C-alpha cells in the first residue's frame, strides 16, 4: 500500500517574534523540521516545538542553518567545511537534548535556506552536511531535494535519506523548482496541490508549469509554513491522499 | 584508597580569540568543564575541546552560562526559570553531540560564572539548574560549590553531584571563598596549593585565611585555567597527591 | 495655548520578523522612539523607521535597550555603569547616522523595557542613562516616566527632559502604573484613553483605578504600538485634543 | 615636502578577549581604523580606542565589517546592497558617537576583512561601500587598496579617498599583494619594511617579490596590528622616513 510523509519547516519564531501557524500545522503533518537557534528559533521555541511534535506523533527533525539571524539563513555565507560541520553538529545536538527531555529522539535533518539550496547543487557542500549528520547519528535521515546533490551525498556516505518534493511549489520541465521570483512559483489552490501530491505519490511525476510531465521521486512532501493557505492546502491534500488509500505516516513508522 | 577528581573550566576561546592554556592543562586534569557557546566557546572550540578531552581520558563536562558573550556570563541576567532551564538544555545538548561524534559522552555539568555563584546561594535557581541537567540525563553529575545550594538541589531531586573545592582559592573561616576583590583570594604558590589539596582530600578540611580550620568536603578540586601558574600548580598538586597514595581519577572511573 | 507631544515605541521588527503597526502609527504621532538593534530593530528597520519619521514630520528618538534580543530587553541585566553608558552611546550613535543620512537629527532618547523601569526607580542607574545621553549631545531630550528618577537625573545634570505619561495604561493612586500582571493595566477603550489624555494635558491629573485623583505632569503622552487598539485610540485622542484646542506637536517645534 | 599617513586596524578586542598591542601602537601611527562591534570590538573597546586615539592625536577611522563575530568578518557573506549599506551606516554612526563624546570626529573609513578584499575587486560592492560612507558624511575619507575598485568607487561618487599600501606585506609584479597563504606574504624585517616605506613614499614604487619594480601610489601606509614585529617595524619605518625628511601626519592635517 502506498504511503507518504508530509513535512513542514516549523519553530521559526524567536523571542517575542512569532512566525508561522505551528499550532495549526502540527496536527496535519508527519515530520517537523525545527529551527535550531542560528537562523531562527530559540531554546523556548525549540522546547515548545518538540512538545507539540511529541503530542501529535510528528517525527522530530533538526532544521539547522547558518549563523545569520538577521538574514534568516537565506544569505550566502561561506563557512569552511569544518566550520559548517561543527555549526550543524552543534545545532542538531541542541535540538536532540529537547527531544530526549520529552523521551523522544531526533529522526531526521533538513538543512535550511541558503544551505539547503546551495548543497542541492554543490556535492562538496552536501557531503559536509551529510558528514555532520552522520557524526551525530548514523540513523538520522537526511532530507534533500529530490534528485539533488544532498541525496547523492547521503548515498555516497551510506546515510539514510529522504527525497523531498513540494506540495506548494511548481516545477520546471527539467525538474527544478520554479524560481520564487516568478509569480507562478507558489501553488495556493488546494485542488492543484492535492493533484500534485497524488501524482507525485502514485505516479512519481507531476506536471511542469509548461504542461510537460516531469519525473520526481518523493519520499516526503514539503509544505511551507509561511504559505497563507497551508492549512487549507494540507487538509485537501490529506483528504485526497486518503481517498485513494495512501497512508500518511512518518518515515520509518510502521503502517 | 583515597581518590580525587581535578577539574578545570576550558574551551573558553571564541572565533579568532584565544583564552586559556588548554593544551597544557588537559594532560594534568581528570574533568574538563567546556564552555558551550553562550558566554564563551564556539562550535570549533567545542569540538577541539572534546577531542583533547578524549585524547587525554578526561571526563567531558558541560559548562553552560547565560547568553552574554560580551560579559563572559559574569553579569547578573534574570532569566525566568523556564528560560534558564531551556538555555541550559540547549547548551548541554550542543556539547553532547560533539561528545557523541567522538564516541564519548557527557559525564557532568557545572554552571558558569554568575549562574554558578548565584545558584550556590539561591535554592530556587539551583533547582532550576538541577532540573535542566536531569532533563538531559539522569546520569549527569552536577558540580557545585561544596556546601552550596547547588549540592542541596541535586540531593533534593536525586541527581548525582560532586562537591567542589578550589585548589587555587583561599577560604574564609565560614567556608566561603575569599572574594576576588581581595588580593589574597588566589593561591599562586604551588606549595600552598598542594597543601590545600592534601588537606582537603585526606582530612576534609583546610586552613582559612585567618589560620582557623574549616571543614570542606570535596569530591572534585577545581583549578582556574586563567591562573597564570595553573600548570606549575597542577604539577605540584599531582606529585604531592601521588606521593601520599591519592589516586587522581575522574568521578565514577574505576581505580 | 496648550500643546502636547504624542510618542510611540516603534521600529521593533527584526530581520524577517515583523512587529507593530508602524506604518499606521507614524501619521498619528509626533515623536517616534526607534529601537537600535540591541533588544530589537536592525539596520534595515532603523533606516525604514527614520525614513517614515522624516516623511511624517515625526521627531526621531533613540530607544536603546540591553543587549538581550531573545528577552526583548525586558530581563534584568546588570551592566556596570561604564558598560551601560557605552552600550547606550553606541546605540544612539547608530541611529543618529541614519537620521543624518536623511538630513535629519536625533531629538530625544527613551530607554527601553527593563532599563526604563529600573532607571525610573534607581537614581544611580538613571544618572548613568542621562550621562550617556549627554555624551552624545547636550541637546537631546531624555524621556522618562513622570515623577521618576530619570526625570530627576536629567534635572541634576542639566539635560533637557520630557515627563512621560501613558494614554493607554491605568494609574494607581500613588501615581505609579498599574502592573501589567493586572487585567486592568491596559486602556483599550478609545473614549477612556481620550479622557485620560485631556485630563493629563489640561489639568495635570487623571483618575486612578480606584477613582481617586492623581496628579501627573506630562510633557509627552505614550501609546503602546503593540496595543491592538492603538490606531483607534490615537485617532480618538487626537480628535478630542483638537476639539478643545490642544495642539499636537513634537517637543520644541514651533506651534 | 613629502608626507605620509600610517594607519593600523585596532580596537579588535571583544569582551574578555584581548587582541592586538593597541597601547603600544597608538604612539607610532597617525590613523586608527577601529572595529565597530560587528566582526570585532564592543562598546567598551570602542570607547577606549577613541580615547587613546584622541590622546595620541591619531585620526579616528571606522573599520566596519560583516555581522560575523565568529568568523572575524573574514568569510564571504552576501548581504544585499541595501543590507550592506545599512550595516555600514550603523557601525560608522556607533563609532562616531564615541568620537563626539570625546569632542572629536570620524575622519575616515576602511572596510574590514572579506569586505575590504571583495570590494577591492568588485566595483558594485565598492560603490555600495562608498555610498554608505557618503550617507554618513561627505567629508569622510574612504581608505582602499591602491589601484582597487574602492578607490575607483570613491572617485566616481566624488568622495575623498586615500590609496593604501602596506608596510609589512610583499607585492607581486602586477601590483597585487602576495597571498597570505605564501610564507613570503609578510615582511617582518624592520629594514625591509623601512625600505618599502621609503620607496613607496618617495618614488611611488616598490620591489615585487620577483625583484621587478611595481608602481604603487600610496596616500597611507598600513601596518598590521597582529604582526608580532609591528612595534619594531613601525619604529624603524618612522626613523627612516624622518631621516629623509618625510613628515608622518594624518591625512588632511596641516604640516
């Protein structure tokens, strides 16, 4: 029977600043990627995030980024391989301690922002990310853009991985995401998102913006927490997936 | 046979900034309290510290502080109990990940600076520290000033603890440390430090500044890494302890 | 003819995080207290804030705080007098440069959060704040709670000052603000706020929560930007003040 | 009569961390480039630096960098033009306030680390730097590597500038600095440094590493504060320059 994981970047508030509709999203997903205090998040937010994840049986993932709070980790920042590896280990460990405090554990890691995008294309960078994850635990699953160098890096070093596709982003015919600078980059119509989800899960493909078919293998589907339609979209996606008998489960969970 | 642990606060460098004679001190101690990036330390320094600790068979301890890098964690900063607990869990977790990366583990925790001093006198604060440690692991040993509320807090919640005395600080007749504002606060003469170490370990007492005897139970002896004589002092202390048959071992290690 | 200044704490966004309804509030006030990057604000937010202030002929004030972004400057943090003075000079200077970039200048300074409240009661702390302001310019007006040690400190060192009262906070019979822990601390009814504004400006007094009259001298009236009713409240206050012929003008502006 | 300015990057300590021999260098230079708290420096260090500069009649310059304290501003960090301009205005303003507190003023600006090197080669980046300087004051002198895009940018927007050459770095035949990765990059012999200084000032040229002559126009000569020989080197350079009648004066000072 088909199954799929649905993930979302969460825990991106900081101090007095609130970001995202975390409370509403946790009940609708199976994996949370939780910011670790470098580009977003703080110890209170991390603890609250882990607590919500545990309560909703959502797999706890680290979502580490560059030490760039003002830039939300979206700016290129050239850390050496050693600096990057250590920055990632530090952040994963910090989140891991909160998971343990709730008798739970880290299940996966997804790099954030600039790092996610850059490592998708740069194998050396991706290998550094993968090595950092492996240093923390060989059982952690590395989330990376389907077909990207992050997935390749995980394969090369023998780390578990999950190929990620997007519920709420459109694709180009070459399988890349439409640039956010395009006003067609985001999918906000729940119907369209549900169709993309079904195509991805059942057929391993979706329609590119130009109408062509593009093959994309997806182990996990991402929805953006800052998508204003995230809740409506997730609700529709979940309903449609279930109608056709697709189970929505964290990676590795028994169905 | 008598035994004692010798600890030191280490890993206090940051970025380009170097602090402490860590390389020279690791071979001479049995427990390292490693800064965790809030008041001092950074991911590179933490990794290097853990690596040195492992190499020298030194027990790895977290030395967490307040988020006050400019003030080196020495300034009063009133975090709520929840904020403090989470700040400590975060830091312990970050260091723990580096320990795991070296196939090792955290063995103890010692709060830093203002937090150490304030929690020594304030049971509520001490209980918050102790609960944070327990949240990370019930096997972690809490280091606290001998006779202080930190030790009391550990007892109350059933956490392992180690009462700490100082090799290189003088005591008042009431068992408190001589204030650093006094020019007699520090012991820099290796002979005097060795005598204090022997008295503490063998007799559970030392001479106060005024010549009176003061009873102090010590499970671990601390030397300050910023003491310019730390290496000479440690060498003499170790020689004298060994001459009288005292084993110098990490807490919990088999003799 | 009577006149009054209306001020608001603004520019409290940071990076991707948005806080406050700054765009809607600037047209309704005469003095802006702009965060300077330590407890809130960042260089982009500061520039945008100065730009809006200039556009709306609003006096530009610095709103410096403690270096405590996670705690939004609301936590006690004991800097030495020298550390505090320098932290304040730094922040004022940073904002001043943006004012100059728009051919404008700083007109006033209001300490933020814990510092505002603590300096209101502690003359030594207030004097440190006042000295920092004077070090930047002897023409800067120090905003402080009416009747507080901040006002006293400005008087003692000969610095211009403005006694501040609140449009949207209730008072106790001793002239202190009702604690925020009370659910009667905030005034959200525009009518009540307008009545308080008129009483303060025309009669130098207002009604305390218990119905007694309390004398309060106000040179400037503060509204909280995080008050969800701030815009409605300000609109009503302005209308009522103008109906009775009170001019709403920045301090020092010619009527 | 020939004259030259000698500058050094100073004020790079932070909190408890000490860096550089500032006290020994101030008496030997005429322009100080003072870190502004982003990549190094803090409010206490900035104040102490300004105080020393004033005492030794040394021109006060801002030495702003990227917000990268762990990386000491040496790592590529891609801020948008707007973000960079604002980060620089903020830092210059902060230092300016300390200068005013000592009845002095900023005289020049020299970008730090990665920004200095990148802007030397990238005209767009250099123009952003130059515009930020101009926004603070049209009288500030922009220090840039001789022949670099920083100098070109200042020319293009009509900002005063000073072409910088190095006392303690060797040159390649094309006029670029020998890479720091070479063990011949630094000049530590005071005699060689003095010869380079004289050649630069009197002849507008120096000998490249391969023995060829390379033309370099220098308005100001830089010495590195972290050069262990900085004091000996500066002493010899000053003696030799004075022997041949070259005045050592800040830019713009009357001889």
